């Protein structure tokens, strides 16, 4: 039973982790991405359709990433070039894309809310020969798909990218001190656009993971607000890739436990509120710490 | 966060500012309709007839607009103080649940007591729900956008828990509370339609809001704090106290929107209670530029879209989802500034 929970927890972490890492880079470059959920939704739909028509999961992932990236680009343009408020545009994208997806499903497939296609190419699972038989360790390491491995590989890569590469430093400058960045001849708006496209790509992949990695069908509620959980994760992680990943893992564990606990007298709805409660508590603790530090210093 | 601050100006400017996002969103949705094989002009013509074509359709539109007037007002009140309350959706849930709870438990009370107590319960629940985000914002400067957004999800899950467990109607399989007593229901104004006394409450509050913003000291202070918090503080206004007050007021009005929906339309509380009234309210407040008349007109527009969208789906094969597409795009276009900075500079010089 513990192996099942661990395996399910790793499974449910991947989509949140992907979107959260994208949103984290986006936020560091100076844009809080409220629209991640809409990009996940688009990625989930496009991923499933391409997986069914091409029979190739790599093509499906690429298409899902492009779908998310295009949405990210449009959203970024509205914010950086038309001076639109990022929160409202993000919520606007959430509503408009949800409507578009349902409009498309009805118009193209005549179905309301759910899309089930034959011959969907699902993500392959990598079983590691000897490790798979070890209890606990096997559940953690074996039987996962390439996207899960890629998502976890992205955590140290993001740390390295932000701390050690020229582009990473420039992104941080664009977010932290846009005036200074401009004075150095950089274009903070273009850097911000690039980071939003990246966030869209990652969220699109996260969405595709839900449709072709977990279930193999699409449903209009497939993201179940995971884009907002990703938002919670990078707020919780305070822009650090490792704490963000840890938080995504915690949410994945909650998700897995909640499925397990169904019908065992534990109200799953209460478990569902935990990620959101945690974010409020952590933000409060952080603000309190900042205030105390300031009071001591001054 | 000042995207919605209204600018005093000539009369055509706010009118144009209100119409432009509509037209842009309708144009984009028109392209989508054309691609899907519908004639957008036919669809929009049908939408207009189905929302304002007869007395019956107009009452339906007004009924659909009622909760949106309240949620739009709830958001405008906070916007005015420079607070971006994304949590009105959650207030609609807790307010609706509180009103329904009083309405189906205290059934022995006469209407003259029960209805006001139900409404009062929603006001208290809604404002208490915004107490924590308000205090966190005022005392510690915690970003209210994130906390109120998180509070929405918490409210929706908590309400789902209560409706599936302790408050589930006996013998009911679907997640709903018992029906409220007849005495707790808001009286209907034009019986076959669901238009009810909640509409009058919403209109009265909008009028009060218009007068309050112009003539009351608190209204002026709020506006000042929203436009420039540091200047307001320097003039002796306690901005943190003001922020908490406005968050509580915003929550109370959001809760009332839930009560109007529960006692006027649904007759009880069910899961999936609100069709996003709190989020549409953001679009309403933005488009109405925080003014009472603007909020009324914008709520009417979204009410018309919702009610007509539902009926055109019956008569044609146009999916109702076109309404969500228009709504989301209106939100985006309402805050996007197409060449406006350039235009303003020209007018100024």
C-alpha cells in the first residue's frame, strides 16, 4: 500500500512541478503568471489530439508545449506591450481558454466537456530492472515516464541556469531591477516575454502529462486547478527551485493520499484545502519575519 | 493594481472606454464563430433579441444581472481603496451557504424575521471570510491577490465538505442542503421569471455607493487611499484601518450576492453553487470603471450574455461557451491599453 501511495505521489507531482518551475522563472523575470492553469488546459487538449493522430508521444509533447508557449506569448504581449494588469489578464485567459476549449470540443467533436480518442499514444514507463523489486526505493525510482525524469532534472538545471548563466542573470536583472537592466542595454520586456513563453511551454507539458501520462482522455476539469497549485508552489518556495519542487512533491503526496483516503471516513474536501492554507500560512510567516528583521535593523 | 482607477474626464471618454473592450471582444469572438461556420451577425442579432427582445426576456436579463451587480460592487469597493480583492467568489460561497443554513434551520420564524436574518448571516459570513486577508494585507503587507485567490479554493472545498457531510439534505444523493423555508425566499417581482427582490437590494446598494463615493467622508478617504496611499497617510488617514474596513465591506457585499443567489434563484445551497459570479464581477467592476452606473450597465451586459447564451443554444447549434470566451476577452481588453498612452500624450500636448 505504501508503494502505491509513493508511486501515485510521484505521478501527481510531475504536472505541478513542471508548471511551477516555469512560473518560477517567469516570476523571477518580473511577471506573476496567473494564467498557468489555462496553458495546462490547452496543453492537455492539444497533447491528447496529437497523440491520437500521430501515435507519437514525443510529437504530442512538442505540440502541447507549443500550445502553452503560444498562449504564454499572447499573455505576455498584453502585459508587457499593452500595459495590462497581469492578474486580470491571467484571470481573463483562464476564463477565455476554458470557454474556447469547450467551444472547440462541441464544434469539432460534438462532445460536451470530455474527449476520448482511439489509439492515444501514452507516455512510456521506464522500469529499472533490479531497483524495481526493492520496496519503497523501487516505487520512488522505477516505473516512471521520461517526462517525470525530465521534470526532476529541470530542478538542478533551473538552479544552475539562474545562478550561473548569462541569460539567467539577465532574467533576474529584468525582474529585480528593470531600470538598471535597461541602462545596461538589455531589453527587460523582451526578456520577460521569453520567460512567459517558457512558463507556457512548461505548463503545456504539465497539461499533456495529465492527459497522455495519467489517464489517456481529456476532460474540461482535467487540470483541477493545478495551475493555481503551481502558483502556490513557487510562492511557497519563495523563488527557490528546490523548495518549490519540495512543495510540489508535498502537494503530489496530498493528491495521492486524498485518492487513497476516499471512502475511509476522512473528508477529502478538507485535505484539498491544505495546499492553499499552507500558502497563506507561509506568506504570513515570511512577511512577519521581514517585519521583525526590519524592526531589529532600524 | 491601479488598472481600474477611474479618471474624471469628459462624458464620451468613459463611454468609449466602456464600449471599446466590448467591441474588441465581440470582434474576436466573431472571428471564432466564423471559423466554426456560424454567421456572427446572425448570432449577435439573436443574442440581442433573446436578451432584450421582450418584457419576459428583459426580466430574465435583469435576474441574471442581479448577482453580478453585487459582486461587481464588492470588487469596486475594494478597488477604490487600492485593494485587489480576487476573493469575492469565495464570499459568494460562504455567504450563500450561511444564508441557506439560516433559511432551512430556523424554519419556525416568520418571514419578517427569517428573511432579514438569512441576509444578515450572509453579510457576516462574507465579511468574516475577508477578515484574515484584510488584516494580513493591512498589518503585514501580505499580497492580497494571492491570499484572496487561495481563500477562494478553500471556501469552495469547505462548502463542498459541509454540503456532502453535515449539511447534506436527508435522503438526498446529490450534494445539496435542504430547501430553505418559503418564508426565507426573496419575493419574486414578476412571478414566472426568477427576478426577485434581490434586484431591488442591488439597485439600492448601487445608488448608495454612488452617493457614498461622492458625498461621504469615508468615500473620499477611500478614494484618496486608493489613488495614493502615502499621500493619504500623510494627510492623517489610517490606511491600514481603511484597508481592513473596505475588505470587510467588500466581503459583506460578496456574501450578500451569495444570499441573493441562494434565496432568490436556487432555494438552497448546492455544490458548484456559483457559475463564477465573483470572477465575472472583476470584469464588471473593471468595465464599469468603479462607477455605480458603469457597474449597472456592465452587469446588465454580462447578465444578457449569460441568459441569451443559454437560450440560443436551444434554438441554434452555437455552443453557449462563446459567452465565456467573450467574457474572458472583455477582461483582457478592459485592461489592455491600445495606443492609449500615445493618444493621451497627443491630447496633452
